[in-house]
C-alpha cells in the first residue's frame, strides 16, 4: 500500500506505470464536469524508482490500475472524523465495488468500516426493520385480490390466466437495501486487521433476504422519510459509503475508488453547521453569497463562503472557511480577501474559521474593521499549529 498525507510531499517507490497513473490524477478536469485534482504534483526525485508525490485536499483510498492501493490520510488529527463527515453531509466518491487493501494504521476507511461493523451488529441484534409491500402473483396459489391492470398488461385479459396482488411483510425494503449495499462495498476490502474482516464477513448471512440493487445511487433518490432511531448510526455510515459526489478523472487509469472525500468542501459544510448553531433568532446563513467587487452595470462578482443576514435580509457579518492550521495572524491574501468582502457588504464583523481548538482566537484591525481568526474546536490535542498551509 502507498500511504500519503494530504498536501504533504513524500518520497515513495513507484514503477513507471504507477507514476504515470498518478501523474494523470494531477490534471483534474478543465471541462464542464468538475473532476478532482487528487494529486497536486509528482516529480522524479533523482533516485531510480523514487518519486516525490504531493496529494491535494482529498482524503480516502483508491486503487490504481496496477493494483497498488493509495491511502491518503488527513493532515489534521480530528477528534471524531466520522462525526465531522456526518455533520458536514459531504459524501464519499465511489466508482465501483473494487477491492482495496486495508490499513492497520486506522485510516479513514478503516474507521468507517469499524464503526459500520459495530453499528450493524447492534442493528442486527435488535432486528432488521420490516414493512408490508404489495406483491404481484402470476402463479397459484393466488393470494389477495385480482389485479386487473396487471392482468391486461401481461396476458391481455386471457380468461385462462390470473394475476393477483397481496401485501406481504418483508425485510427487503430500501432502508435495509442501503445497509446491505454499503456492507457489500466494505466486505470486499482486504484489511490487515483480520478481526475487522471477520466481523464484516460474519454479517453477510444477515442480508441474504435483501435484494441487491444494481445501481446503489438510486437508493439515495429514494431515501425514507422516517428512519427508526436504532438505524440512525448505521444508516448515516451507509450513506457515507454509497453516496456519489465526485469521481476520479475518467482517463486516470485508476481501477476503482473506495472512498474519496474533498476535505475543503467537508470543512466548508461543517463550518456552516457550526455557524447555524450560534445564529441569533431571525438570522440566517447565505452560503456562497455574491459580492460585487466593482461598481457599474456589469460588476465583477466574487462569492463569500458565509454571510449572516438579519431579519430584514441585510448582511451583518461575513465568514470565510480556511482548511489549514489556525494562526494568530492571517495570511496577507486572506486578509485582503475578507476585508474586501466586509467593505463591499458594509459589515463590521468578519472572521476566518480554521480547524482548531477552544480558545484559539485573535483579532487584527484594518481601519475600522476588526477581523478575527477563530479555531473551530474539532482537533485533538496532538495537533500542532503550522502556518505553512
């Protein structure tokens, strides 16, 4: 397995084929479809067979066409990665159910698989949910009542044939199909921890009565309006595995993806939840709020991450989410960007929000504007400030 860390340059051994596959992942997409630039750069080190590889802001695991598995870890030691992802509501990327070698170092995929196994074991112990569903019967015995529409469509009303419809209690419902589909993805991975692999395999017989959905993404379009409380954790983990947000560039040569999170987007959405929990009554958040940078009939427009609007829909504060280590003094470009937003929106409150701890707070003054830098508490105590990113 090739282990990397987002934005960190590492010297790793690669074949020419593997180096070429990773090089294709540096291109991203220049077309209408926004495809991720998973690798920032890959350069020869000057030593035979060794390359300097720097990933982008994507965390997860995927498999190259050569069979080599690439595991990209987060540069931040989040206290609860799964909770961060769940609250952020950003889902991982999937290409297909391709087996990828696991990691004994408790990577993101391993954490999700471990939590999924634990919650699904508990769910199975409590019993899978059941619902009454209508089924059509074309062979004897014919339960229920005649289904005239189906009879006409299938047999053109032939008197020697019969079609009936009846309700049956079944576990084969979308809720369980979602859990089973996520299980099939995770059980195909090979984990270095044999206990985790065994736990996932042991759950297989519990889903024998659940039909396999050809396109798991359709399950996302049929989300149930009510999820039983005992399903909440297992179902949210299943969504993390299944929901498709981004894919690797189609010509990259990658054979498959287990999970791949855009951490910049994860952080932005997490910050949105964090801000929403602190809003005064009557206020609301406007995400990607347009800001006119110039005057005139056709102004240049930028988009602020978050603008707080009061009861009259008037901007009162502007915030920018930055996915890098908190530092007391912002970078010059961050300072110029946020002060420009505040000036053009005519607000006096502005802040930059970073992954951090309680108590990480400072202010700088730009004219009559006080710009704050705030560490949003999501990191473990092992995290050390680093102003490079």
